[in-house]
C-alpha cells in the first residue's frame, strides 16, 4: 500500500477530503521524524514504537580498494511492532 492509497482509504472511511487527510498524515510523519531526530522515542499503544537505536563503532572493509575503514558510532531509526500487532498479522496469514 502506498501513501496515496492509504490517504484515499482513510478519507473514504472517515468521509473527509483527501487534502485534509494528506495534511494530517504528513504532519504525523514529520512529528515522528522530528522526535526521533531529537533522540525521543514515539510510543503508539497497540500499534508499536518508533525508536532510536544506537550502533557502536565498528571496523569495516572497502572491498573495491581493499582497505580497512572505521565506521563511526551512529543512531538509526527503527520500528518495533506491539505484541497485539504481531499477533494480528500472524493470525491473518
């Protein structure tokens, strides 16, 4: 499902204009990105958590140049689904 399909489905379910739903979805995604950029996790009960994971510094290899490189410690965004979400997906397959 694409973002456009999601917006169309929500708009038809709620009887709202697509532009209103688009603005809401865009604002939601922007707030999640801003929170994660500031190091804050976002918890949505019954759905899941958008969390920031920290990756430790490690040694990597550039295969084309055959050189060892250091990959610095960094943070990455991650999504962890809620147990009820996982169970619903398991039971529907």
